[in-house]
C-alpha cells in the first residue's frame, strides 16, 4: 500500500476544501488536522466536537481563528439541519458506543447539506503496531462495527461512496515512555494495566526500537461518502 505522510494533502486530494468551507469535525481529540487545515485554508470554518471533558478543556485553552470547540458527541450534534459542507471523522467512528453508531451517522447526514461530504479515516485492524495495541486494547470488534455501519449507511440509499483509499501511515515514538504517554495514558480511555500486561507491551514494543526510536507503518482506510440529494436518513 502507498505510504501517506501528509493527512491534509490526502484530504485535499479527495475534497476541494475551497468549495467545502463549512466543516464539522466529530470526535476531534486535539484537532490537529483541523488546526493544520485552517492554517493552510483560512477561509474555512471548523466546528470541532469532543466528548472527553479533559481534552475539551485543553482545546479551549488553545484558541485559533476559525476553530470553534463544543463538548458534544456525534450521536447528538447540537446544530440544525443542512449546516455543513463537510464532516470529518478521523479515527473517531469506532470510539462511538456500538449501539449509537448508526444514530451518529444519521446525525451527520442531518447536518450536512445535500451533496455534502463525510470523510471517515479509520485504522485497519492489521499490522505490527496493531499487534502491540491489542495486548491491552483489542479494537477488532469496534473497528469492524464502524466499517459495517458505513456499509449499511451506503446500502440504505442515503449516501454514495465516492472513494475508498487504503494506505499506510507512519507512526514513530522516541521510546517506550513516549508510546506509553500517547497510547496508554490517553484521557478518553481508562487503561489501567497490571504489571505483567505492561511488561508484555514493553517487550513487544522494544523489539521495534532502533537508534531513532520505534517506527511503524499503520494500515489505514479512508471512506468518502456523499449525502444524496434524495434519500432517507441512514437511521
């Protein structure tokens, strides 16, 4: 698979951001892509939603022109219908509770204008990086559920899938402490590892350490869906 190092370049290759300036990001985390997007496309405007209270507080502490933060989930978007040109879900769809994924996609459909686009980036359950993660956080079920929900939404007739792109994304860590902070000590998940599990994760990780740290290529999928002018909600 091709190696993609610039997520924003990939997004812009699939979506003309000059023609889709009103954007909503769902499950934004630190909103790194949206921040980069606004720096490169200042005419855009992004409303970024995050459910995690601690991450939301961090986001509010780093204001940026054109970027507006709200504490809310994709399953209950606090906007009226047909407000946005583009919705972004970047490694966030599989974090939605399984019984609410279809509702979340219906909400995205509701707030997009006819012809609006939904850009979903999800990690694929494969690769050496994934083998380490699954030692303490196995996401096989939720990632499959996210993909199945997208397929159901398209089959429902409310969306057209314009593109599906499979590629590798580089992931690098300075050392195990860096991995532990970024992947185990996240605020939106409660990873409390016992000593034996932590030792197993460290052992698996350190097999990939080199002079410049540990490097992985993470299999990733992008699905680009377009809201059809006529059709029923994916709910």
